[in-house]
């Protein structure tokens, strides 16, 4: 058995700097991938909790159609008129 999987597991579960693990999460393609990775250990999960809004915003921009308009609708104090994006 190679040492690489064991080292990767140790990096994620204990010794990995939060900044690097947050960057790994930011580079996931989908939120499903992020959630799969964050369920691997407590250390990664805590980094997810601390950085979830930034990570969600970053990934959602590329995966949710009309993301900009959706954010505007959520943040609007009055109902917006529907428009096609």
C-alpha cells in the first residue's frame, strides 16, 4: 500500500492548514462535491462551517443559471419583475 492516501488523509483530518483546505473546497466543481469532501472529517467540516458563505458564493456563480439575478431577487426589499436572463 502506498503512503500517499494515508498522507492525504492525515493532511485533511489533522495537519492541513485551514487556508489550503478552504482553497481546495473553493476549487470543487459543484456544491455536491464540497459536501462530499466536508463529510470526510471534523477538521474539514469545521473549515467548511467557517468559510461556507464564500465557498457557496464562488461555486454557485458558475453552477446556478442566472445567479446574479437570483441574488438580486433575494436581496431586494420589494418583489422584482420577472425577466428572462
